[in-house]
C-alpha cells in the first residue's frame, strides 16, 4: 500500500488494513451468530413446548452450544487482533514520535511536554480496547431491525425509533463533551509542563521561597482542567443514564407491543421473545459506543495531534554515506537563528578553518556565540549561506554519520541516567571499552572516574545528579571527544572547572590539534583561548573580526588601520575574552 504523505499516522493505520479487514470479517460472523440465541428461544416456545419433543430440544441445544462456542472463540480472536493492531501502530510510530518530540524541543516549543507520547498510548489503548468492536458492530443495527421486521413491521418500527433515539444521544454526547474535554486536556498538559519545570528547578524554588507561587500557578491550571473534566463527565453521565433507561424502556415497549400482537394472533409468543432479544442485541453496540465515546474522542484528538506533529517534523531521509571529513570547515556568508525565527541572531559569518586549527570565539553576552555553536554542529540550520565539511554542506550528510564526526559540549551539560561509560560512549551499546577510556584520558578525567565508587560502572542518576558541576562538565568533554570526531565544538567548556580542569581542557585541545582535528571554543575566560590559533569576535550577532589570535587580541586594545580586504576589523575596547 502506498504511504499517505499527508499523514504518517494514516499510513500506519493503512499498514494494518489486513488486520482491520479480518476484524470486520470476524464481526460479520459474530453478529450472524448473535441471532442464534433469539432463534433458539423462538424454536423452544413455538416448536418444542408445543410438540413436547425432547429429541428436538436436545438437538437444538447441542447445536446452539456449538455455535455459541464458535462465537466466543471468534470474539477472543477479534480482541487479540485489535490488541496486535494497536501494538503494531505504536511500534511503527513510536520512534518517529520520539524523534519529533526531540526536534520540537530543539525549536524551544513545549520542550518538557510528553503529550505526543501520551497521545500515542491513547491511540493504542483505544484500538486495543472494546471501542473498535462497538464501531464494527454498529452497522449491524439496521440488519437486526430488518430481522425484527420479518417478525412483524410494528415491532420493527418500535426498534427503529429506539435505535434512532440512541444514535441521537451518541451524537449529542460528542457535541456537548468535545469542548470541555479539549480544554481539560490543554490545561492538564500545561500543568504537566509546569510540574516538570518545578522538578528541574527544585533547589531554586526551595532556596528563594518560590514554591508557593509555582504551586498556586500549577493548582490553577490543574483545577481548571479538573473542572472542565468534571463538566464533561457530568454531561456524559447524564446521557449514559438516559441511554440505559431508554434501552430498558424500549425493550419493555417491544415486549408490550409483542404481547398485544400475540393476543391478536398476529405473532407467536416465541416471536415476541425473539424480537425482544434481537432488539437488545441491536441496541447493545449503540449503548457501548456511547460508553466508549470519551475514549473515541480522546483517540481522535490524539490522532490529529500526532498527525500534525509528524507532518511538522518530517524524518530525515536516508542519504548516501560519505567519507569522513579530514580537511576543512567552511562558513560561507551564513546567517542563522532559532528554527522558525524570522530574524537571524547571527549574520554575515564568513571564515574557514583547516585541520589541526583551534578557533576561540569571543564577545559579550548575547553576541551569538551559542547560536554559532548550535549552527556548527547542525542543531540549527542556516537561513542563508552554507556550512561545509570538506566542501560538503551539512544538510547533505546523513544525520547519524554527521553526529559521529562532531563533538559538542553545550553550556548546560545534560547527562543521562546510566553509567559513566554509557554516557561517555554516547549511549552506544556496542562501544569498545578502550575507546571509552581513551576519550576519558583525552578529556583528563580518567583518574577522576577511577575515584568514583564503581569507576566507569558508576550510576550517575538522572541528569548526572550524583556528580558535581565540574564532574559533569568533564564527562561532557569526554563524551564530546569520544569516537575521535573531526569537529569539536565547546561552548563555555570551563565554566565549572577548577585549575586542574582548565589545564586538562587546554591539554585536550592541544592533543586534538595534533591529531588533525578542528576545535571551536566559545569562551569568556582567557584560559579557554590559550590553545587557540585563531580568534573570531562576535558582537550583536555580527562578525567583528577573524584572524590569528595575536592580531585579533591586539585589536581589542588598539585600533587597527582600515584597509580593503583586511581580515581583522577595528574592535571596541570592551570586547570580552
């Protein structure tokens, strides 16, 4: 089946067409077998009780038992098929949803909201539950009414009016609960994001007495969501009670009408009982649909959100593997900013680096240094111009291949729950221990790791919570240089380092240069640029100067003569190193 490019979720459902078709066929047989009980009852009343034939009773009973056993087996198979359909859809989409969730976080939108993962679970749970069975059984309502019509048209009229009324109740259920359920979901999502932010900043909240303020904000959203949820539940409860009462009244009405017809001699008592049983079966999927309506609404909303998420964050297409970069990094008249931003944060970047060179990027706060770091490692894309490794634009590299050639140490080092070795190895399950140790030695933290309780097997907790800031930064540096990447970008790498850490950082940069690697360091502290060969000065997102370190640093203390084609521009004295 050709995938629907408009919706990966629809394509995933399409991949389950065979399972859904089998579910429909099983539903066909199950609903036909549902007529066995009323027909059996009619035969008992009209044939067995009048003939007093025990042989007929035994034969009919054995036959009905066998058919009902088959029906029960088919019900079991249908439910297992639906469970597997839900699981298959989740397996097909879970990786893409996770990838899109991470991509959305890069854009800075709802970075702590796991709503897409909950949406995927909601879709799977609905497809695996009784909801789809009710929808598959609902088209049989007219057929059951048709069977009742064969018994007597008046009974069919009562059944049709009752079924139509319950269908209207189901539609009304959707109309009056959709808005409050949507608002409740939005409020719960907002409260979840706020709770996650509180967990991340627990120390600040406690230290500065901000917990009460955040709790008030969280409770406002949580209780607003609860109120919307209660309003929807009240309305749905009213309609559910109405549908149950109406069904009982309808069955009573059809029994009364049937009794009147029996008295008039138009139908038999068996037909009266059979009509009542068939009506109960006809109305069962309608009532079940009303009961499952909240799950259906939630699944429908989840479907829409997932489809929009995957549409807005398409997966990376497979690309041909390219040789590892070995020679140059080129920044060709680049402007860039956060994804979706109209105005770039950095503009006019134009420089190149060769293998074995280290560049220090300096400038005041908000000059664009972190933006450049994200740009160099491919986290953000350029709005104009091009970034090239060995003449190949970053967009032409396969994401995984590019990641193996890039080392990145962001300002806020985020480690993952696991061992020291797993974090250094970038969560690579097939990592060679020698490569992990080599990266640690290069980052100057091998001895520090051996001093931990379990060495490289020490569990560091979520976010590296069991380590100090300096330890996290040094492990982040080891992770950045793991696998011998060609380009290493370090954003404020010594922000939490002591004197020993500064020396280890400088030694690591020197070693990377000797190996023919390119190192780019975003720096405020002078110690971070000691090993640099070149310096790039940024101010207000613009390239103010680029060139050999001594020349550029000299330009920060005295004006340079202006001449055409000069690589180093005149700089204000207050530029920070």
